[in-house]
């Protein structure tokens, strides 16, 4: 019988962790969040997946790897799919930026993304055992939302160790916190592709949970992406995603059927 998810292999207690999800290869947004005093002071930075699939994949990966062991990495579905594309495979990603981004990666980037775990677990001061994943603990593509049914939460968390008191996910690009069967669930939102409102969204853990948003100079950020990325449609991509032209209601309507409702 497999051990419950989140049991064992837990690092030492950390006093604070800044959680960054769904960076999606947007360097100006990542730099802005890393420049936040609370992120600079956090003992650990946790990346909950979909790190590089965007207009500046190499630059984002190079910056994050330069931070060394302070960073805990978790794989997202887009990270897995970039590896498949970079190695000559195919995926069902509809966004044309994914094949382009995969072609930009150096071999060490591909190896890094391929090595990432599906989950990571830390003991965080004030919160206890925290499990980090991209979507749900056993699947990097499944969808859960702030208003998912309690039965859905029981289903996706069925394999969790009882000592896991908090689950941190990403994937849907919309921040929320909620209780589900006594566990706190946190989604920090997206650093690089926010849905609902612009800004680089992230979360600070320890001793509580704070959902945070770093306000960007959107004109400057979009101009940088357009100027620094070789992606042919970088200007249009940045305008749509950095300005959060995809609304939260639109995103919830699109994601809703995928949580089984």
C-alpha cells in the first residue's frame, strides 16, 4: 500500500514561505515579486508550477535557478508539456506559445523541468504540515475552484496524510483561500497570467496566510516583454495576459465543467 501523500520526506520547519505560481515565463512580473520585501525576507520560495511556458522562458528559469536551494520547485502541467515538446513529442496545449517556448529551452532547462516533483511538503510555522501541488495532489491538470463541491474536495484529497493541514495549489490563475473538510486550501493566483484583475499575485505563508498582489506598471511591463522576447506575437500576448483581459467570471465558466459540476 502506498504511503499517504505528504507523509515523510518533510524538511525542517520554516518560518515563512512565499508562494509563486503560474509565472508563465513573464520576467517583469517575476522580478517585481522577487523584489517585494516580504519575498526577499521569506525563508523559502515555493514555485507551484507552470513556470516557463510564456514569452521569456529562459530568462525566468535562469533567474529562479540563481536563487539556489532557497527555492522549492513543483511541476505544473505546462512544465511537463514543455519537456514533451522539447523532446519532439506532442501535447494538447492549444496556446501556440508553448511550442515556441519549448524550442527556446537549453538542455539543462529541459532536464530541470523533467526532474520536478508532483508535490512538495514543508512544515511551516503556524500552519503545520503544508503540501504544495500545481492542481491537486495526484494530478497536475485536474481543476478545483473556490466553490467546488465538498464531495469534490474529499475526492481530490482522499490520499492525503492526516497530518497535512494546508494544501497550496495553483493552475486556475485566480487567488482564493477556503476550508475543505477541515483543511485550509490556498491558491495564490498567478504571477504572470492573472485572471480577473491585473497584477502579479502570490501568497505569504507563516504564521498565517496572506494573499498578496504586486501592482505592475502595465505599460512598462508589456513594452519590456514585447522588446525582449523573440516570440512573434509577444506584444499581443502581453497585452492580453498582463492586463488580465480574461475575466474571473469567464475563467470560472470555462473551468467549471472540469471540476465535475
